C-alpha cells in the first residue's frame, strides 16, 4: 500500500459556476500559508470522541458558516440547524 503524507483539505466557493470545490494539499506545503490565517478549532480531544454522523454534520455546518461570512450568496442559501440535532438551541 502506498504511504501518503498528511493532507489538509481546502474548501473554496467559486461564483462561476456556483459550487464548492474541495482540494487536498500536503499539510507541509500549506503550513506556511496558514501561519497568519484565522483558525476555527473543532475539538476532538476527548478519549471517547468518535467521528459519527452528528460530528460530521457539525463540522460541515461550521465550514459553511465560515465560508458564508465572506460570501453573501452562500449565506442566503444556508438552511441548517446550528446546534446539535439532539439538543435544543441555546436561548
């Protein structure tokens, strides 16, 4: 089996055609570019943590929220539950 280096995922919204593009980049190559970028942590420190349907949904919502902050055309299309599905929203 071919051993691959660690990758980062870059998600970009493009206007023409309107789509999200995901690109894999070797983590070492993109690290210098990320040094001055905003970070949005997604904590997985808990020993009991598993990537399940809900954590994948929350990660997707977080990514879309960040993209939408700079893209009004994405913001107007967001129709997602911001809180975990099995918990009521904070009031």
